[in-house]
C-alpha cells in the first residue's frame, strides 16, 4: 500500500470511529485532522468534503452486505429457491445487526442517500445483479417459470426492499421482520414456481441464522 493509500485509510478509519461515536453532523474536518495528526488542508487533498468521506464509508458497508449475500450463493447443494430465500434472510440479518450494533450508521445512511441519490442507485444495481443471477439459474433449471428475468428481478427487489436496512423503514424487531418476510417470500415463490399436483408451493420456512454464520457484525 502506498503512503497516499495509507493516509487515505487513516482518514477513513478516523471518520468511521467519530461518525459511529458522535454522529456525522457533530463531526468536523478539524477534529478528523486532529485525530489523524495532520492539517485540515491535508484531509482536503484526499476528500473534497466530509460528505465524500461518508459516501466512501457507506460504499464499503454496501459492498460488505453484497459480499455476505454472494457468500450464500457459493454454498453448495442449494436449489434456486433455497438460494433466493437464504439471500434475502441473510441480507435482512446482516443489515439489521449492522444498524443495531452501530446506531449512528442509520443516521449516516440517511444523510448519504439524501445528499447523493446516485449512491443508492448504484447499490440497488449491485443487489439486483445477485437476484438476477438466481432467477436466471432457476429459469435454466426449470425450477422457476419466468417469462422476463429482468422485469422479475426489479419486482422481486422492490418487494423485498423493506427488509434491506429495515430500521430505515420500521421499528419492528428482527423476529417480527423474519416472520413477515417469510410470508412475503411464500407469495413470491408461489408466483415463481408452478403448483405440483394441484397443490400450492409450500410456505417459506425461516432459515436458521447460524446456517451461513453471516450475521455477525463486530
């Protein structure tokens, strides 16, 4: 890592610590500079403003969430239904615990989304690619009956948006959200999968959290 990269990481680490403890609004560039033992002017060499540091932190958190759900995709011997269900539950649990363990992260996320709407658009695209991959695989295997994967991906993503950074939308507990999400996924699966012998597709069962050990956030 170059000296420039090291300095940039030092600024990001200091900002993450201050944002988590004091909150974004109460943190100043001068304070970050003191934490990093540098001048405010040196901070501006790497970031145009405080919001740009916040966006970088939020970007990394979003990428971590995507890595969590991609890890579920790499689990062997899973049907497309199992992969899809485990992905949405893993995403819910990861982001719920993230905001639960770092309350100021919710405030930061709201500020970034409000100030930089393009950030949210890019995050949505990354998440949709995961859904699209599962739907394509399910369509190819004949497990899912889908006429248009692209439009189905958009609909699926919209239907599960509440369960991604859930505290942005609701004060429900994780257990309440999981039960609700199970009902939502049952409806979705019955739309994606053909009935067998005239019987509706079985209800979604909430997967155990320890299955992928993906929800631990320090």
